[in-house]
């Protein structure tokens, strides 16, 4: 199987905030959510390294970050892909 995730890119947002190109209000909104509806909040944030390590530790293979710093509204996001290991019992 193939795993694909698009998540907020904390590393880019923090760097943009530190450089003065990303406001504190926008950083707070994407970090904690808008609170516009029940469940609109976040429990975690990732960098490319932290999410890659998490997927690797979960046993996925060929982990690759395919996009970083992509804008999606206020948020910067990243995309990461990985594969489930091939089963030795499955024919090729």
C-alpha cells in the first residue's frame, strides 16, 4: 500500500514567522486551529524530519517528502509519501 499525507509544515511557518513574513496571528491560527467548529484544533505539529522518522519507526519504507512550504490559505503545508513493506508471501 501507499501512504500519502498533507500536513501543516511547522518548520516553514516558524522560519517565515522568524523572518517577519508570517504574522503571529496566522501562526497561532494554524498551530491551534480557528476554533470555528467542534474539533477544530490540533494536537501536534511536524517538521519533515519528525514526520519522516515517525513513518520510518512505524515500519513504512521509501519515505519521501514530495512538497514543502506549499501555501494552502494561511497555512504552509508539506506532503510526504511512503510505502508499506512488500510481503514475502505475496507474489510479484
